[in-house]
C-alpha cells in the first residue's frame, strides 16, 4: 500500500520540475492501481495545454518575413 502511495510522487515531482524548466513534452505514466492517478492525468493535460500554447506562440517562417 505504501508503495502505491509514495511511489507515484517521484514521477509527479519529476514532471513538475520539467514543466518549471519549460519542458512541456514531459508526461507522467503511473500504474493502474497507483494513488494520485487523477493528479497525474491533470498534470499531463496541463503539459499538453502548455505545449500547444508554446507552439502557437512560435513565429512561423511566413510571420517572420522569411521565405
């Protein structure tokens, strides 16, 4: 039981650090019976939204005047 409660915190903390550092491709993968599964899914959704937002902010070749 303790392993299912404490174990997921390692990948969750790893993803949180990655997001803080701008790595929006990072995702958390937990086993089916791990605790905090909902939190991991929410973090993955947040990472996806941040990644999409970052891509939409990148200038395209047309927008920057390059051909």
